[in-house]
């Protein structure tokens, strides 16, 4: 089954307002055969049950997380530097200048696809927007 997973598409979650949302998404990504997930989570940002060092929120995705390759980055720049050469970056963003992903000919780049999901409240950062298509 592992051989059927895709290594051509991965997702980057950028400073989610609620880490539980990321943990929930891991289960869905696993069901679609996505192998690689990058996460930018600042360690001191979350308190109480959502605290990353306690990993309580991770229980939601434990079954899926053991099958996924998940990289945690301390900064968005670090995450982008780690994937930039191999990936075509597309961003989930709703603003008047956004374009439909179907209008983006990312296959022509010959690179893997990196989908960036921004913060639920503020969207993607300016840093990511400068790298997205």
C-alpha cells in the first residue's frame, strides 16, 4: 500500500490558529495517499490542551500520523527553503487577485506540487504569497 502513495503532492500548513485543524487534516491526507506534510508551528504559540509539547491534539491523528512523513518547521522561510527547488508553490487564498488553481499550469514546471494552507483567521503570510503562483 505504501508504494501507491503520492510523493508528487504535499501540503504545508502555515501557523494554524488551531493545531487541531492540522491534526484533523492529516487523517484526510492519509486517506488520499498524500505522503508528505510540512507544518509551520511556533512552539510557544499554543497553550493548554493545544500545547505542541504535550501533543494532546495529536491523538486525533495518531493512526494516520504514523503513516505520513510530517516535518515541523519553526519558520515559514525555513519551510520554503526546504522545498522550494523541488516544488511548485500554490496557495489557498481568497482575495480579489487570486486565481483558480485550474488556471495554473503547474504540471509544465516539471516540479512537485506544494499546496499551502494559511492561518484560518489571517490567511497566508506575505512571505508565502511572494512564492506562490
